[in-house]
C-alpha cells in the first residue's frame, strides 16, 4: 500500500507541474500532461528502469481508464440536442470524411511506403483515423467553446468520426459473436432507460449529501464498460452515448455537472493524459524517425485535404475552418486503443505499435497547439473570454 501512495503522489506532482506549465505557456493542460509524461518517462526509464513510474500497474490503468470514460461522458453531456438537430448534416458529413480520409490515406502509406503487411496496414489506417474526444473536449472546456454551437458541432463530428473507427475495427478484426449481440441489446435497453431513471433518482433522492446521481451515473458507465470489455469492445465506447442521453438533464443541472467535471479533470484525467505520454518510446522514434514522419504526415495531410474543403461548406471564416480542421486532426483514446488491440492480437509488432502510438500522441499535441495558438476564432467566444481564449480557466468557488 505504501508503494501505491508513493506512485500516486509522484503522478499528482506531475499533474501539478503540468497545470503550472499550462498556465504560463497558455497551452491546453491536456497537451502539457501528455508532453510531461513523454519526457519524464524517457528520463526515468533511462536512469532507473521502465517500471519505476508504475504506468502499467492495474490500479493506475483503472484510474486512467476511469478518467477517459468520465471525460467522454461529459463531452456527450455537453451536446445540445436542439443544436445537433440543426447541425445534423454538418456533423454527419464532417465526421464521415474525418474518418474515411485518414483511414484510406494512412493504410496506403503503411502498405505502399513502409511495406507493412495488409492486416498491419489496415490496422494503422484504423488507429490513425481517429479524433480525440478527450483532448478536444478538454480544449473546448478550457476555451469556453463547449458552451457554443460551434464547439458542440465539433464535438458531434468527433463522435461520428470515432464511431467510424470503432465500426471499422470491429468489422475488420474483432469477431462478431453472441457477445456482440448481448452488448448491443443490453446497451440499447440501459441507455433508453438511463434518462428516465436518472430523473426519478433526482426527484426522489437528489440534492442530498448522499450524491446519489454521481453514484448512479458511475454505476451505469462502469456496468456498460464491463459489458463492452466482455464482448471484445472498449469500456469508453458507450460513455459518449450515455452522455448524449443525459444532455438535456445536464443542461438543467449545471451545479451537478460542474462538480462531476471538477472531480474528473482535477483528479482522474491527469492519470490518463500523463500515462498516454509514457507510452511513447523515444528510442524507437530516434532509431527510425522517417517511419514516424511518414505516418504523421499521412494522417495530418489526409485529414486536412479531406476536411478543409468540406468544412468550408459550413464555415466561411478562415480561422473557423482551420480551427475546426485541426481539432478534427487530433487523436488519442481510440487510436491508442486500436494500436493496443493490434499488438495484443499479433496484427502489428511492438516496434510498429510504438510508431503508431507516437504518431497518435503527436497528432494530439501538434494540431491542437497550432489551432489554439494561431487559429482560435475568438469572435465566437463569450465576450469575457476574448482576451485569453487559450488560457486554462481557473476553477471558481462554485466548481469546488
């Protein structure tokens, strides 16, 4: 137990350091946490060994996964159903192109330029086709775009993009069994009842010290996550849809959402983002930088050339189009999940896995950094956020 507390203290120290750096550098804290994880992991591994940080310990992986699940849930809960109905065509078109362009482009780069096998190339296409709900939502939250129709549209398009990734991974590699049917049917039943039972609990037991709503939401997310893992899918998959189902409820209960957000961003997500950074093998990248460059260029170029003209159909202002495109060019959660799936099932080698994860994490950092520093459409933000749109916002007393 002593070791667990020591490791937890070290990771939270890294989280505090990341928050300070993010404040002074005016960069999203999620990106800083990823970079800190990468650098610290390389240094510690070089000096003391790979296991000192404990990033593969089961309890830490659980906290990281919980952070990803709750952050994805909150991203879904931020969506306004009325806005989504109005922006349905935009969300579907941008999301589908955001998946297809890098899926085909990166698979072609892996097969024809890097000479990877067919299955490994398709796996690379799947892993690099994603956007990152976790990173995008974290940035939307820090900038204030999560409260605008522009930001809600980006989050909706990210969901469609990642849904395409999940379906491609399932159809190409995951076996379709009775467990898949059980997961699908069980999810539909639970998610259909979810908002009604949540409202019942709120009306009957809500606003009490027992915090039953947080416990109920956690129960549903963990239950569906367990069912997803049992069926061969990933625990984070149902979380976004669960958030969407509670979007109307969340809009009516701002204080509850703020408290859940504080718990998630303040404690859980640092474990997720910092751990994501520790997965990058700098020695592998240094040994063969051209492979990384080709994969990163393949993802970024295919995303930009696929999305920028399409987004121009819905957004005419230059900064809005570039910001939208670059946010859709990120990748993290489902990208690393897909790469890990390929590694554990023998589709890709450990070296190929390192290149894919490094590319995924670079795509979370570089496009987001460029977007927030050069193309933030400040005219779409509330007036009080115009001066420092990229600055992480301090938590007010109501969020404690």
